[in-house]
């Protein structure tokens, strides 16, 4: 799992976002948001303690999920991270 957390962190950092987060926190946030949801594609929003808003575009399947886009709104700035694109 550490490789996955690191990959999440690298993608987000490469967008220019400088707020505090960890890959594990992002992953766990998604898992909490998708709990008890049916298969399908969802936009899920999570407001952080610092006021930043993470909007996840997630497809849910029987045994896993795919985070395709993460949009982070931080003050007047917006960061869009496409997890389906290679760096």
C-alpha cells in the first residue's frame, strides 16, 4: 500500500498543490466516502480542516474503485489531478 500512497502524493504534489496531506489520508477519505455506495461513477466532496475542498471523480466496482480525477480548491486556486494520465 505504501507504493500506492506514494504515487497519490507524487501526483498531487506535481500539480503544484502545497497544502498538507498524505496519500494514506486521501485513500482513506475515498474509502470512507464510497462505503455502502452502489457500483457507478460518483463525484464526492470532502472539506478539509484548512478549508480546502477535495472533489473526487470515482468509479466504484464490486471489488475496487478507480479515482480518475481529483480537483482541489484551495482559496482562489484550483488544482486538477488526472490519475488516468501518465506523468
